[in-house]
C-alpha cells in the first residue's frame, strides 16, 4: 500500500461491517495513489434470543462510535478535513423503522433457521422458476424475500407498522442522519428487485401477497444521504459539515469496484471472506434457465454494471474451526491454521460445502469428521487436516463455479482476481490456481474499504469514473500472481468432489 501522503487535502471514512468484525478506515488519494489508514477494529456476533438469531446493534453501534472518534482525532492531528463517511456491509439483512422513527426490533441474522419454512413454501408456490425469472437472484433461504415472508407469517403486525425497510448499511446511515434511504447495490441482494430494471419487483411481491408499503425509492452509490446529526457530531467530535454518502453499500459491490484491472484481458473475480462471491462483471443481466440452474445471481454493481456471481460458503468453514478451537482453550491465529494446513497431507478429505450442517455455527470440527465418515473418506485427525479439507474444498468449488460461469456467459476467463481477506492466504490462492488451471492475481485485501472510499469520492466528483477507481487501486497495491502447477491430482480430486455432490464430470 502507498505510504501516507502528507499533501492530502481531504479524506473519507469507510465503515466496513463484516459478519464477524467491523472496521473504521480513513482514506485519501492524491490523484495517483490511494492511501488507507485503519483506525479501529472491533468484533461482534449475533445474539441467540427467544425470538431468534439477531444482530447485536448495540455492540455494532458502540464499535462504530469509537472508530468515528478516532477518525475525528486523526483528522485534527493530520490537519486533513473529512469530507464524508459511508457504511458497507453484508447483504439481505434489514431493520424496520416505524412511523415514529423507532426501530421495530433487532434485525434478524440471515443464518436464523426460522426463515427455512418460508423458503420451502415459496419454492412450492409460485416456485423457484417464477421467483428467479423476476429477480435473477440465486435462490437462497437467507435472502430478504424469504425473511420478509417469514416475518409476514409470524409477525404481520410488525410489518404493518413499518414505514421503511432499511438494509444494514442504510440502517446505520439512518442513525447518522435521521433520513431513510436504500442504496441500490445492497437492495439488489434482497431477491425483491427486478433483474432488468433494478426497481422493486412489485408484481412478484403482490403475487406473493407480501407488503410493499415499506419499500422506499433506491439511491445510487455516491448519492448524499445527509449531514451527520448534531448529537452524533458531539459524541464523536466530527464536524457537522461531514456528509453521509452512500458508497457501494454491499461490501461485495465495493470490493469488485476495486478490482485492479487496467487492461482489456478477460477476467473474473472472487471476493474472498466469510462468504466467497465469484463471478464476472457484465453490462446486462443474464436471466436464463442455465443461469438459474447453475445457480448464478445478478446483483447491481457500480456504474450500471451487473455483478453476475455465485454465493459460496467461503472462509466461514475455517472461521468456525477456529472458533471451535478457541472454545476448547486453543488460541490459533489464521496464519497458524494455514501453516498447519500446509503441513497436512493433500486431497485426503473433500467436503460438499453445501452440506446443510456446515451452514450453522458451532461444532465445525466434529461436523467435518462426521461428514468424512458418512462419505467413506478418512476423517482428519489433526487441526491442519481439518483446515486443509476446508481450503481444498473451496478451491474445488471455485473450479466448479468457473466452469458454470463460462458455460452460461459463453466467455473464457484467463485471469481470476481474488480480493478481500482471503487474498492474503497464499496457500488458498495457490490451491485455487492449481484447481482452476488459471492465473490467479491476489489483492488487494483491502478492496472493500478502497471501493467504499472511492465510490464516496465518485459521488463528490473527486474521482471521475470506475476506470479511475481501478487505476488508483492498481497504482496503490502490488498484486501477487499465482501460476497454476500442472497436476493430475486436482483433476482426480475434482471428480471425487462432483461425485460427493451427486454430479457427473
């Protein structure tokens, strides 16, 4: 990353919320390079309450405020004014705001199994085909559509009282400004928008007898939401002149905006974190039977682009292994786990990442061992063996996804760009290059924060377009290239992987 530029005239604040942690980062650029200054990091986790699995908004808010206080201090210390701030976060989850401006309960976590019944019901009537044809979104029970359907059945009065449905970034923008807005990239994750127009899919929602009165007009990334409230300015030390600007509010949209592509090569991307989001950037959605069956999703990107991608379970598998170890008093860093995995025998135990128990928190080490025994594979007997099984499974899943992507788009992708936290895992990057048989370009790991800050700058006119965003990112980080090693072992493993899923090569 570029060294701090003492001549920076203004800076932006990115609040990047992930499923495990949140960060507050200041960024500025000199027209040539982007500099990021991480100021605060905090952890958080959903709460298991009698009403289900909910996000701990109090903990999130506390962490954000502490980060904003540090940003205000940084601004004064460096004599650099702050232009705006914006939040990016994971998709699908939302809060409901009542007519008096009050929050109607804590947002549910997408991993809450209470959504499953609504998913099963709607997949029967009107069926997955009708829903996908309208929305172009991968059919997942965690999507907002099925969460709303579940709430409509379990707590209809709550939805009746709602004046606005705000996704997680929009909810915090509301807390900052008192204004209701919904940014378009985060809305597109909901399976409640029209794949072709990006507007709310009201015809589908009417067909499902779901309420639409709480769905407000969407705004593009870069749009100003408002100024920070006086009380927030007092608590944090931020000037009241600081604006709240919607970045590409879905964290993946921000990350893909910051893929460092500066040539015309045919490329695809992988945003690697708790979830893996793998796909291609298109000019128009693909809503076809092949796309539905793949399954691939059409989400909104920056500058009118479509993020045509697949949601994959991602490093959640490794994160849960680490959590299991921590509960037993064994403190492993992610670097420690990767080192253990590198020393373990290759391609012994392969998993199906879509095996339902893997989606739920807790007991991941035992689940992996049980799955191995269930499928007549050797169960890992070391920490490294468990983690290696997770990483190799991800690499094989990326190969399967790339095959689907190329089949549906008719394109051939020569380079796979990996951004996000997973791009720092050299073992996983090399495994991926070997499995997919393509060059992997890894980095930046801070793509989401970079995209957040630069889409705010795009809104202020400080950056001209998506091309300049990517030029700035490319000039600010040196990516690492991984060349695939020729090995038949991965081909054999891929056949085993498909067999476990009941698929043929």
